[in-house]
């Protein structure tokens, strides 16, 4: 896949909606808002299916969104999707996001792109912009 | 909830199947195999919905299983569910698990139970027992 | 200890040089450059004692600087030192820093200050401003 | 360097004492107790220089010991030292170790050795065998 600058967000959305991702992951319903050279901004809709008994967006959903968003950010940075694999992902949960908050914002950023390894950071914020989850990750290009 | 020793695995399974967990997480279909004092052993069925385009179990599913399994392990250790929240979870992905491998094994273990914080470790292995993902985590009891 | 705004950097330097830190850690020679409300900026001199056989600043030194800088950042944020302990610290090493590069820059930032837990992030950059190490951490206030 | 099985612990000790490690790191005084195929056991003496104002072994020392021990474990696993670099290291601090506790035990274990990446785990325990720090790490072979 090669990304066309004029249609980059649409191309990244097509990537997100493709069977590169598992069906269960596509059900996150992530939407690409914008792409920069080394970062992408997405919306994560807060559906009732992702809300646990405590009434907040569950952490499992935030980790899945973080990992998925980083694939999109790396694809944006390298101009298209190439086979890659997550080496590790560390997530800290700073604040809960209420289950009726509408949508969370996910920003994934490539911090360092080496030949084999890519380092990144993901921030998930609530609708008011408060940081809810913060992840760092390493990917290996295959 | 208080756990009855004679029916502990069944009680933990009921916990897993309850609305304490988000519906999207319950779809993991985790099954409690056995419980020890500080650890639980679960099966994670590898359904096609959790397999990505590369033909392997997706990492998002493994992270979700790890986090979920730790809630079960902590509940087993303290004799029932109490409100808690994940502070952080770090997962390393050591080996892929083939999408047709049947089921993965998840072992979650409490390493240290403090008054406010609980530390744990989760191992996800393939059917042959090879370690595929290794996670460490901190929980806060609320 | 209470910090006086007019002399905040000096107060934080005094904290760094006090026996709150182990002698081996004080030998890092960290210098406080500036403090903001939720962040501190320090210099880490690259002494030959911290350079390994490969000719670069060793990772052990960067982790020690990251942990130490966060204590300073939290002290700045709360207006003085209070007993605290590191719960976890995750460091990614993005680029080596040459052993003759003079000094590295360390920025530690408080991302979220809760009642019991504080979340932070530390960036270590080389003299040209390139990110060399990136850490995230959780502290517990005692 | 090639390790000779009959003298493996001595060879690994020589590695530890060589200028592959920065002088500041060698001051940890780590001693190799024993080596297995994929793991090494070391002693970390608790010197006053590594004790902070709270009277316990400082976390910076434990992280430095963890990283250093993993280099030794990987060298043991591959039969000698080869150039490598730490990609990331995550440490959780479970319990303090008293500053007068004599020596801590450090076990570093290779969990997975791939062509380019090596995954490992490090446990630091007090003299009574209680787990004080638990680290996971990824190394890249250069």
C-alpha cells in the first residue's frame, strides 16, 4: 500500500478497516481524524460494549486502541503499511474515562524510527483533553 | 462476593462472565481451568475474530486476556472480588501464536499483595507450552 | 522542606545533593537547570565513569538519572520533598549518547498527581536535543 | 570471548569486571554465584553507598544491577559476550530491602532468544528470598 498525501487520512482509515486487523479489533471503531508526518490522531467511540461494571471505559479497550493506533502511525510515517510486530507495549492508566463521555482521543506518535525497531508513544485523552492513558511501545519491522 | 473453596473455579468463572467486565472483554471467552492461592490458570480460545491478517493471534487480544486474568487472580488471592483498577500493564511479545492453534494458556500470578497495591505477572503460552507473551502489572485496590 | 519560588532551582539542587539520595546516586552529578510547575530540567554530565566499553553513556546511568529526576519533579510539583517510593519505571533506549558528548539533558514531568499515586515521564536527550531515552514511571506517596 | 563450561562462573565474573561495563557500574560489586544454560545468579552487596535516606537499598542500584545481570545472562546463554544493547527495561519495586541486609540475590533469565531480539526477566530478592524487584527487558543483538 502506498499512501497518497492528498488522501492520507482516508488511506489510513482504509488500512484500519482492512483485514490486516482482527475483526475483534476492528470493532473498536477507531476513526482517523488527522495525520502528521510522525503522528496520527484518532477518535475512539465509547460504546457500551467497552464499558465495565464500574461505569468507565475499560482498560483492555484502551490498550487495544493504543496498539492499533501505533500501527497506523508507523504506516503514516513510512508511507504505507509494511509487516511489523509489537515487541512490547507498556500502558499507564492515569484517569478513568466515563462510559458516557462520547469519544476518547487517541494520538500515536513515532518517537524514533530505526532500521529494525520503531519506538512510539500513545496518549489517550478524554473529551476534555485530560490524559487518561499513556503508553510507550517498541515495534519490530519484519 | 465470597469464594467457596470447593467451587472456586466455578466462582471465578462466574466472575469472569459477570458484567463486572465489559461485553467486548467477555467475548474473549476465557475459561478458568484451575486456581491456586496466588495464581489462576485460564484457557483463551483462539477464535478467527482474534486473528489478524498475518494469521496469528493478535496482540490486542493477549493484552486484554492478561489484564482480565489478573483481576481473576487477585480475586482468587483475596477470596472474592473487590473494586480495583489497573495502574499499569507492560506486555512483551516473545513469539506469535498461530491462528489455528486451538487455545492459548494464560497464567496470572500475584507476586506481591500490599495494602493498596498489588503486583502481578501474566504468562500466555501456546498449546505446546511455549511462552508467547509475558506481562507485568500493578493494580490499585480502591 | 518547603520550596521558596524565588530560589526554587537552588532548593531542588540542595535536595539533589542531600543524603535523601544514596551517595552512589549523588555521584551522577545532576544539575538543576530550571523548574516549572510540573516539570524540571536537569543536566547530566557525561563523565568517563559512566561510559561503557562501547564508548557510549551507559543505560544504567540513564535509568538512575530518570528515577532521580522524577523525585525532583514531584518535589517541585508539591512544593517540597515528601516520602515517596518508585512503584515502577519503564525505560526505552532510542539512541546512544556518545561518551564525549559533554552533557545530556534530562526533563522529568509529572503527568498526573493523584492522592496516592503520581505518574510521570522522563526524557533524556543528547546535546543536540535528540531523544536518547524515554521513561514512564509511577510513584507512590507514602 | 568464549566461555569454558568448567570455568563459566569465573569467566562471567571476568566479563563483569571488564571495561565492557562503565566504572560506575562495576562499583556495584556484583558477584557471579552460578550460571545455568539460560540464567545466572549473582550477589549484589548492599553497601552504604547504595542506601538512600530512607535506610533502604535505592531503586537506581536495583535497576542498574538488573540491566547488568541480563548482559551476563545473555552472554552465558550464547557462550560469550557479543555486542548488544538494551532496548527497554521495565522494573517494578515490590518491597524495600533494608540497608543493612547484607546482600541481595539477583537472578537474570533469558526467556526467549531470537535472531535479533532477546527477551529476559530479572528478579532481585532480599536475603530471606522475598522478591523485592521484578524486571522485564528486551535486548537487541548488534
